[in-house]
């Protein structure tokens, strides 16, 4: 399914989209796009939507049921506005968003669908699921020039830690954490 704008898609989705969780994938480059979408379909998302920066074209091997929307390259604040529009248009729906090359993992995702983790969270009266993005690195850039290799994954195993998030008066906020670490943490003074 191709849509000319996010607004056009949301008008269609209000009336025709299947019930269940949605995955929105923002594609700023075409690296790992089809593989990323396949991952979300395998997890059991009922609707997967790709918002692709122009000039990225719809990959030929993208499944027909995936919604594809071209968009002008925008900033992260524009992405926030787009996701706020999605949330307003699709109330009471579970929505995930990420970028191509980012893969959602949760406890027992190898054997449990996204619907099962959502059912658990709903039974626990939770409205959100806390997640963390962990970087995958290719073993050799000569063999994986884009820096992504989903077969031989290298993880940055050192330096990750979390602190309790605090409000303006330094009181701890319930179930909120700031995560730090990885290569950025170790090299931030050397790389902008």
C-alpha cells in the first residue's frame, strides 16, 4: 500500500487499519529497510508503516501489506510532531516507532509475539513499555561497508549504565531512567 502523505494514511487507517499494534519505521537511508520491516512483521505487528525520506523509493521486496509513505527529509522535532499526529489519530492503540536498522527486542521475543507482551502489560495496567536501543556493529567494514551485519553482530559490551531520572527538585521520578554508555559515552569528547 502506498500513500502520498501521512495525513492520507491516517485518514485511511482510522477506517480500515487492522486492530492491534502498529510499527512505524522512519527510513532516512535505504540500508536494512526490508530486513527491519521483516523483523517487525515476524514479531506480530498488525500494521507496519514505512515513512521514507525522499528520494528513497519503495523496495521491490517490501511486502504488499506494508504502508509506504514518502516524506521530505526532516528534523527529529518533525518526527515528534508526526508521531503526535499518529497518536491523536489512532487512540487506544499500541504504537512503536524506530528507524531502519533498529530492531525491537523484549523478553522472550524469540518465542512470544508483540501481542503477548502487550497483553501482559495491559494486565499489569501499564500504558507504555520501556525499551533501550543497543547498537549492533559489523565485524569488518570491508565486508559490510554500511556498518550493519545482522548475521555476525558485534555488541558494545562495556560502559552501559542507568541512573534514576529526577524532577526539578531532585526527587526520583517513578519508573524513569536515563541510560548512558557505549561508544558514544567513551568517545564523546573526541567525536562530535
